[in-house]
């Protein structure tokens, strides 16, 4: 049976990933940066799973909690780093704090999570590590230089780790979603939606479960020969 860590499990994609693994009878370790959100997750998924507050911008607490997860769950065999934040601004207006906060939450957190939890996977000689990046990591996006840099950095980081642990029976991959139905897309008016849809050959936004299905595939034995890949799920919006 799989034991999976999912960060950002309360968001649109994150909750869809959790729902998918719940149906597969996996044991889940779910994290959130706030106690209130964590309590909501507990109510939704019940007492058979594990819950931790993981605050990306509190480095001392972050490492303590990761050490606790590592010690309490040595049989963890899937990591899904899905959590991420935005704090948008054009470069000339962006504050150093905005840059640091997004890089810490979206990129440095991945380093700390993988570094803390990888030793158990190496000891067990099995594991899957999956990161959720973004289409803009490749295309760029004005007003999001910090976010794009963090998501591009993830791709390079995961590919490097994939090379380091491939011989240990540990697979490391990235998924880069395009526009996925979420509270963000719900806020767009029809004109804004149509402008985006013009760029998507399939003429629709993706569904969260379409990301969750790929996460599950990459965590399964059916994908044992896939590692170091950045897989795009964007309806043809970007073909690379």
C-alpha cells in the first residue's frame, strides 16, 4: 500500500490528487501552512491519515516538522510537492520580499522536503517524487518573474535529483499544468476567458482530475521506466 505526502492538499489540484489516492486506499500525509485549513482536511479525509502544519516561510519550524515526518513515516514512498504561492508584480516594481517569499515557498521548500525525506526512500530502495511546476516555467509570463523563476528552478532541480537516484529505484518527475479549472479561473470574466482559450487548441481549461490521474500514473508501477521528465498538461497551449 502506498503512503503518500501531498503538500498543498487543500487547493484545487491538491484536493483532486488527495481524492484520487483516497480512492486507491493509500495512506496520506497532508500538509498545510495554516491550522484552520489543516482542520478542514481532517474533517474531509478522517483519522486514518496524517496531518502536519508546514509553513514554508518559517524555516526553523519547517525543518522540525520535516524531521518529525521522516521519523514517524519511514515507509513513505511517494512525495507530491504541489504547494505553491504567487505574489505578482512587474520586475521594476517587485520588492525583494516578494521575490524571496515566492522562491522560498515554491523552490527552496522542495529542496528541504526532498533532502529530508529521500534518505528513507534510499534505505527502502523504492520511491516516487513528483513536483508540480507550470506551463509558464517554459513560456515565461509578464508580472510573474519570481513565480516563473521558482517553477523553472523546480524543473532543473528535479532532473538533477533524478540523475542522482535513478540507480536506487527512485523515480523523479515534474508535471507542468496549463490553465486548470480553479478559483482563479472562476474569477475571470467571459472576455478574459476567451482570450486565454484562443491560445489553447483544445478550447477548454483542464480539469484538476486530469492532473491527479497523471500524478497517480507516475506513482505507479506502470511508469517505472519514466524518470527525469517534465510532462506538459496544457491542451496544446505549449508544445515543446
